[in-house]
C-alpha cells in the first residue's frame, strides 16, 4: 500500500472510531419531508382513518412488489429454469443475454418485450441487467439456477444487504457485479461479498448509505484482493482538522 | 377572565401614560382606590414598565395554556380532567408481561399483531429499569446464527432471520423512520477439532435439511478463504453463508417497543414485587399433595418510592430474563424441598459473562466473520475502526459471582487472549479498550429456552432460559408465545419440545455443540 493511502486509512480509521460510538444512522441524508407528508403525518397522528388509509397505501405498494417478485413456479415447471429466469427478468423490465449469444433481450420502456426468448429452451442466462428494477431478495430465487457471470443492479431500490448476502448462490460463477446507486446498501451487506471469490469487477459507486467511503473502499480492496473495485461519486477529500475536532468535541459531549 | 380584567386595566394605564405624561400617577390612582392599598399604589408607580411586560408575559402564558388545552382535547391526546400519577400502571390489564427486554416486547408486539381487529385487549409491559443497565438484551453480542444442532433452535433462527429481513414490514410505524438493524452479513465460522469434527458434520446435515445455508470447509479451504486464521488443530469448519451475522440489539428492542406501543401496548416502569395468588390443593396419584396456583393480581412497585399499584390481570408472562427464576419464587415456585413435585423450580439463574472490546489495527478487517473456536473463544468485528469484541464462557467450577456486573480483567489475560492469539496471530498485538459484563439467562437444566405454561401455575407463561441465544430468537419466540396464549397451541412453529414437560420428565434437550 502506498504511503498516501496508508495515511488516508489512518485518518479514516480515526473517523470510523468516532462513528462506531455513534451507532445510529443519522437520518440527515434523507431530504426533509415535504409539506404534504408533514400534514399527512399530523393528521395520521390524530385520526385513525387517515392512519388506516396511509397503511393501506403502503400495503398495496408492498403487495405489488411481492407479486412481481414471486417465484415463477409455473413457468419453471413447464418451460424449465432458464426460460423462467428469462421471463422473470423481462417481466420486471430488465435485460439479459443467453450463453453463446451476442444479442441482448430487453424490455422496452413500456415494459413490452420480444417473446423470441422462448426458442432458447435450456440455454442458461449468462449476463443479466436488472438496473432500475424492483428486484428484491425473493426475486433472486428466480435466478438461482443460473450460472451468472455478470449481474448489473444499478439503482435498484429494493436491493439491500440481505440481497447481497443471497448472492452467494452465484459464488462459483459471478465475475462482474454492479451495485452502484442502490439506496439501501450499507457496509453490513458489502461484507457478504467476501463469498464471491471469483469476482473480478465490482462497482460500488454512489452508495448513499456508506458513511465513510474512503475506509470502506480500502477494506473492500483488502477483502477482495483479486477484484477491481470501482467507486465513483464519493467525496474522498480528507476531513479538515477543524471539522474533525468539532466532531470529537461533539462526541465528548454526548 | 382574570386575565381579561387585568388587560383592561393595564390598557387604561398605558393610555394614561401616553396622553398625560407625568400626570399618570394620579390618573392611575383614581381607578384603583377600592381594590389596592396604598402600598400597591406605590409599587405600581415605580414599576410601570415591568407591569407592561408582566402583562405581555402573562398573556403569552395564558394563550399558551389555552392552546395546550385545546390541543389536549383534540382526538388522539390522552388528556383527562383528573390529575393522576401518569407513571402508575392501570388497575386492570388482560395480560401483564414482566420484563421489558427484547423477549417481553416481542411478545407484546405479537399479542397485538395477532388480535389486529380488536383493540380491546389490554397488554401491560412492566420493566423495572428504564435505562436497561442490567438487561441482557443490550449487553449481548448481538449475534444470530443457524448453526445449532436442535431443530427447534435452527427453525427459531431461520424464522427470526426472516423477520429481520422484512423488519420494516413488521415493525415500521407510519411516518416514522424505518428500522435499521445495522445487520452485518458476515456469517459465523465454527472451527472444530479432530475430536468433535463428526459432531459438526452431523449438525451440518441437520442444518442443511432444515434449510439453512451452511457450508463445510476443510482446513485448506479455511486457509484459502481466511488467510489470517491459524488452522493448527482445526479438522473441519462450518460457515454460514446467509442469515448469519450480528446486529444492534438496542435497535431491535426499540423497534419492538415503538411498534407495540403504537399498537396500544401500555408501558410501565416499576418492579413486580409480589403476586396475589389463589391456591388450589390437589392430590397426585401417589398421594402427594400439590398446590396449583392462579395469579389474581400483580403488585407493581414504583421506582424510588413507596407507591405501588396492584394490577388485576388474567395472565402473566414471565419474560424477566436472568431473573425469571426469582420472579417465579414470588409465586412460591421452587421454595419447597427439591425432590418433591411442588419443589419443582424454574431452573434459570443469572450467569455473568464478560465481553472485551479490543483494538487491533492489523486484525482481519471487513473480512472477519463471527468466529467460534472449539476452545470456546469467540470474536467478531465491531465497526470498521479495527475494533473487535471477544470473550469465552468460564468453566462451570469457576463461575464468577453474580451480585454485580464488574469485569474481571485478569480473566482476559488468562483465558481469552492466549487462545485468541493462537487462533488469529494478528491478535498477539492488541489493546483492550473497554469491557462489559452481562447476565446470561442461564438454564441450568439444559441451556435451552423454556417456552410455555408452568405446570404448577395456571396462568403464568414463560419465555426464558435462552442461555446466550435469546436475542436472536426473540422474534420467533414472541410469536410462539402469542400463539400459545391466543390460540392455545403453537401454530406456525411447533416448540412443544421446549416446554416445561421436559424438565418435569427429566429429559434434557441438549445442544450437541462443538464447544
Ligand atoms: C455477554 C452476552 C452475550 C450474548 N450474546 C448473544 C448473542 O450473540 N446472540 C443472542 O441471540 N443472544 C445473546 N445473549 C443472550 C441474550 O442477551 C438474552 O438471551 C436475551 O437478551 C434475553 O432477553 P430477555 O428479554 O429475556 O432478558 P433481558 O433483556 O434481561 O430483559 C429482562 C428484563 O426484565 C426486567 N426485570 C427482571 N425482573 C423484573 C421484575 N421483578 N419486575 C420488573 N422487571 C423485571 C429486567 O430489568 C430486564 O430489563 C448474550 C447475553 C450476554 C449476557
């Protein structure tokens, strides 16, 4: 490790030490609630009906998510695991490439897709692009039988730490993983990537919940020495002395 | 009204002072003679300015009070026209849960969750320590694993992991921050020696059959995957790929509490000091007399005062953790001679366990799982700053005194560090930065949870004795106890193996552990 990196690490470690004590995530990263949500909040606290309506709304959203990610058992039984995976991917609005093909199958922006993939029975899927879809932990079981080499999950709102832990299913094949811009991923999930021993490329850019990216990236590099890690979109400048001091004081006051 | 009158008066005073300048004093006295004596008059004279600001302050205070009153009488507030000590528990409750640790609150949550459509059941959680300074929940290591040998425990872990994965579907409260358990998906790594490798293999098979994602490693594979481990003496290792790791116990406890309270569970800080119970004498087949008890009310002693409140209740849940054996004694359980049926006690007692926080900059880093060596030593990472926590359970003969929670630092030097540094050479250079101790809710009979009703008490349910894995099982156990209470039987997960039956029959449910 080169000298500047080491000093960076020290610095980060210090910052991390401070962070450890703080335990709770600060919610400051989330934007302040809008007027509408604030007034809804106010009403919900006072009237059961408003609370019930809000509950309904979130339940309907969750129901949809659940339905979309259900296990495609029927397709699996009648068309085999590969077609089931392909169908699942397209249904969610993602794209994929079969082994030995150069052409990608993709759903268009309105969710329509070409049904030609049905001709490729028993051809495994090799590359999958699920960027900006609502794939979640349950949906991952639809890809289980595949020997994926590439998986792109850019900006997936439902990809969380449990999802990353579930990726061990591809531990013997996965070489490229892109989880950039996923809003729910934290360090706790990145630790699970240690199981992906064949990983060669990893993109962890712009993960909003990584609080001290400088340190995390170094730790990731240490954990996955054979892997090339891409991490853009972080402000890696060293914390200024003044700021650090005030933080320390804050900690002392706690 | 009084404020209004005063307002009237001072407006006139003001007007006077503006229009008539220095003549004000006489003008004022003209309006006051009947009500104020001469002394007041003098005061008024000299404090004209203060009077004005006094009035404004008064008005402000009055307005604030009026506003508060109005807000209080809006729907959704708990204002009543009578002054009562707000921290006293209600006089009656349907179910009283003793112990506001993670078990207690999980049970409270599931009780409310299961009777979703009727809001009438009154559930009270009584906790004696608002700071939770001695509760095992917050003093635990926070780990969850599936690597057990008993099917009951494996299933409890799987269900609880499932709960934690979807925690925001269960425990989020509308318009509040989502729950973030800070779960570290790092897995548990168990190391087995030659002598116990076969046990590990059997356990592995049981775990796989139950659906846990566990894999076995040879020492070579361990060396490859975790190059910082010294594999000397290791014959086999098992590693949890999914649903294993550690999380923040406080967050789980608070999430349960927040949700349960939002669903109407009542919280009360006070100690359960006594039970009023009724006795019913029965004869066993061989002519032995036996008393069955029914609890009528719970005496809740308020903290730092002589005040107490008896709470009439239908059911009591004993979730007092390490002190649940003691709580049962209050009903007279376990006080009779040991060999009689009536002397059949709750075999749960506190056992002190130390946890040491060490700093080691060259330690394994993000790579480190929750490692458990066959010697009994464990460690895991704590945060990212090169900190780790570690410990070991003392031998039966050397159990430390449980009257306090002081830490024995010599224990680290003698029992923990040598074994730890042997397994992970990087730990030869470490610095202990802090340490704490907590009480295991230790089941002296078979070190496993006791779930269910006591054979000698009609209406006390137990959820205790988890001896070091209660935190991780709390979500599933809470549901099981709620099912037992509301449905009369286990519905989703059959835990009858963990009931008092086994203690009565003297058939321990022992974990076949490698440590
Ligand atoms: C060092 C250590 C490490 C551990 N590590 C793990 C781990 O990695 N994973 C895991 O799953 N588990 C672990 N555990 C075990 C786990 O912490 C416990 O099994 C679990 O917290 C038990 O929860 P509880 O709610 O039953 O007990 P507690 O959290 O102890 O709660 C009981 C509460 O009851 C209250 N109470 C007692 N008597 C009365 C009374 N008479 N009136 C009113 N209130 C009363 C107490 O104040 C207390 O707050 C560990 C424990 C220790 C000590």
